[in-house]
C-alpha cells in the first residue's frame, strides 16, 4: 500500500533576469544554490520551480529560511571604483 504524503504550497520569491541569450532565475530565502534557466519567461519559471522542488526533496524543508522571510526585493545600482 502506497503512503500518501501531505503536500502544501509555499510561495517563494524568485529573481528573474533577462539576458540577450535567455533568462536566468534564482529564488530568495533558500539555503544553498538554486538556479533555473530558459529561453522564455515561462521556461525559466518552470525550470526554477523544478530546481526548487529538487533542492527541497534532496535537502528537506530545512532549506527554507522561514525565520527571516524575504518581504520585498529591490533593484539598485551601486557605483564601484575598479
């Protein structure tokens, strides 16, 4: 007999970058490195969802940094002398 596992959904904020050769996405608030890529916005979201799911199945829900959730994300520029 197969045991049913309770499933729940969690919203995770994801940064999506558009580059000349496609899209890159990575989630905020996860321990470890998770990246998705794709040719379209929809492709990259599907890929990063899959990567997040795999990461959580591999390392457990402890990778969620629930004690300090990301509330908002801003894009800013910082001048750096090189």
